[in-house]
C-alpha cells in the first residue's frame, strides 16, 4: 500500500505534467493543420509558403481584428441625422442604449434640431412596437419626447395607441404636452375623451398642469375656477397651485389678486417655497421696490426657505436699477455665505451696472472671474469695460480681458476681438 508521502509526490508530478501541456497549447500558433484527416480521404500536401520580403514581417493589415465602437460612443460622435437614426434603429433592442435616458433624449433632440420629424416618428413608433413599449413608464417617456420635439399630435396618438394599461401617469404626461402647445381645443377634447372612455380621475398634478396651461394662454379666470374645482373634488391646492396663479396675476399687473392669493395660501397653512417668494420678489422689483424685495429675501431665511440664484439675481438687479450699488455689492458678496454660487446672469448684471456706475476696477475683477469660469458677458458690456479701463489708465487690465476673449470661446462675432482691441488701446478712449 502506498504511503501518504508517495501519493503526494505522484499528485505533484501529475500537476506539473498538466501545466506543461497547457503552456505548450497556449504557445502553439493558432492555424489550421494541413494534415487534418477527413473521412476516407486526406488533404493535399501544403504548398510552399509565399516568400516574404523580410523575415518576421507583420501579418497583412486586413487580417487584424477590427473592433467596433460601442453604440453609445457612436451616437455621441455622429453628426449626420440619417446615420444617427440608423445607429439608433440598429440598437432598438439594446438595453444599454434604449434604457439610457440621456442617449435617448439627446438623439431625439438632435433630430428635432435638424427638423427631421419623420425620423423621430419612425424611431419612437418602432420603440412603442417593441416589448418595452408595453410598460407605461416607457410609453410615458415616448410621449414626453414627442412633446420636447414639438409634436403634440403624435404624443396624443401615442397615448391613444398605447398597448398597455393607461393610468393618470401617462395621462398627465400627454396633458402636459398638449398644454404646452397652447391649443385649448385639443386639451378640452383630450380631457373629455380620457375621462369618459378610460375613467381617469384627475389628481393634483393634472389640475396644476391645466392651471399652468390656462395661465400661459391668458385665461386667468378659467384657471381660478379650476382651483375651486379642485376643492370640490376633495383635492387640496398646494404651493405649486398658488405660485402659478400668483405669478400669472403679477405678470398681468393684477397686484390685488396676487397679494390675495399669497394671503390665502398662508392662511390655509400652505407654506411658500423659493418659487413662491421669487414670484413676489419679481413683482416688487418690477415696481421699483428693491428695498422691499430685499426685505422679503431676508424673511425667506427667517422662515427657513433658502434663497436661490434667481432670488439673488432679482434682488441685485433691483438694487442696481435703483442706484443702490453699495447694497448690491454687499448682497453679491453675501451669496457665498448663504451657500449660493453666483450664476452667469448675476455676473452679467453686476458687470453691466458697475460699468454704468464707473466702478471699472471691481467690474474688471468680476468680469475676469466670470470669464475664467467660461461665462462671457455681452459684447456691449465688455466694450464698455474696456473703454472705462482705458480711461483710468488701466491698459494692462484691458489687455488681460482682450487675451481672455481671444483665448477662449465667447459669443463674439468674427472680427470682434480686433474691435475690442481697438477699444482697449489708448486711442480708443471714450
């Protein structure tokens, strides 16, 4: 009987032989043998290999493996609408493409930019006919994409022809698309059809969508009556409802209606959010009440609502228009303390009004900061700044602005940098 030591040595030897065989198989060149035996016959002997110009020359270029780029990469690179459509169509059942929301929306947006509604229709109809089109969530995406492409009639048809179950989810998506088209007759017919044939009951989102559509179409009275309909349907108007109605009232100069809606919202215990405050602040700024707008922004923080970029931009613009540049600068500097980064519009506002106030050095610093972020003020503002810097003998600062304009993409037209260069020169002083 073999001892345990002998068995271990035999196993080790067998492992070594197996590894050697595997290594020999991996190192053997992969080509078909000319001596493979077939049934009843043998292959002819191989002919002499063709002579090569150099020993060890590389294989022919055509024999190298060709790897195609992933579909998402090809979609991103493609600029021709026809080829873009073909790539997406060929990957209609590729989940990496179809379930990628950005790739889907970007493809439709670029086809819409090329005014190829025919390709969009073919692409989205193909998707609706595939198994994923039976999911209501996916069908809702198709309806939304038709809306973004400016094809509301196709969105309505996609809803009517949905193969799966239709609920208030897909109904709201279709309603939103139709309301954006501002065709109230199509909205009315869709409402009647969906409620009578499908038994769909409107929810808060449905009513808010309808109210917004009516406000944008100028039918304020109809929008107000819808809020009363909500309450009759045991639905409570929310902050979106009040904000939409308030903004529309203020925009059309009906201050008493807007103020009444604000008071009603607060009395009913519906706390305003940043959008509601912004609607009221915008109204105050439009009536040249910048200090009241700033006071309302301070109240936002007191009640726990964080001012956003739009809030700061409205207040800063109102203060600048009122000639309160010092307070505008203090508000601008307080943005970062409030955890809010300045936006391109805020930089544009500050540079424009600082130039009007002839505070060119601060305008230069803000303009340089804005350009370093890739945000270029308007050509008129840059020209005014360059002229002002030249007038106070700050040609080096003016040259730096011109270098930034030349070095990075900006909305300047062809030849504009040369015109700005002349404005920055001493001869171009105002």
